[in-house]
C-alpha cells in the first residue's frame, strides 16, 4: 500500500512545529506542549549617574529612558525623576496664565473660590512653586441664588525643574 501525502498538510505541520519551537515550546514529539513566558524580556531598568548619587527606575512594560538635560533624569512609564540638585530655585522668566472659577451665594465668596481654583491650576504647572503672581478679577454674575466669578492669574514658575 502506497501512502500519499498532501504537500499542503506537510507544509502546515512544518510551519506549526517551527513556530512553536521559535516561541520556546517543546517539540511536537515531547511530553506535552509548554509555552514559556517572555514577559521578563519586555521589562527594563535605567540608571543615571548624578553629581553625588544615582537615580534609577524600572518598568514592567519596557518603557525606560534617560537624559542629561536639567542635571540628568530617568523616566519609566511616563514618570520622570530628576537627579537631586544643589541648584537654588529662582523665579523663571516665562510668564503663564491660568483661569479660576468660583461659585458662592455672594460675590466675595465666589471671588475667593475662583482665586483658590486659579492658584491650584498654577501649582499644577509649577512643581517647585509659583512666583510673581498677579491676580485679576473678572466679572461676578450674581443671581438671587448664587454668584459666579472668574479670576485670571498671571505667574512664573520657580525653576529649573530639579532645583531645591
């Protein structure tokens, strides 16, 4: 009895065996099919030498970078850590503008709430602090139930980013 082989079937079996072998699986003739995890190959670790110390971080997703600008830094998964610095913080020349909004039963309270909101917005842009802040009140729109006010805050940030 002569056996006939379908060439397509033989090629498909070869491709499956080759692919499994390349992915770290046992050969088809082994005890069972076991695929290995390759997650460790995706992780990363990055270190930056600073003046007096080092900073480092790691990531399970494999997204790590570093740089030397602003005194040096490392970044993993979008979170940047700067080298500690002995650089004193100074008021940076760039001016920024944010708005704040407030609601209160009276205009005075609405302005106070708007001022707080504007300063929180400014602080979110300046991790080292705000300087030379100038607040300008907008209109207060009052109804018998509530007052709505807005405030514009023009400011500079303390910097550079790694200052102390």
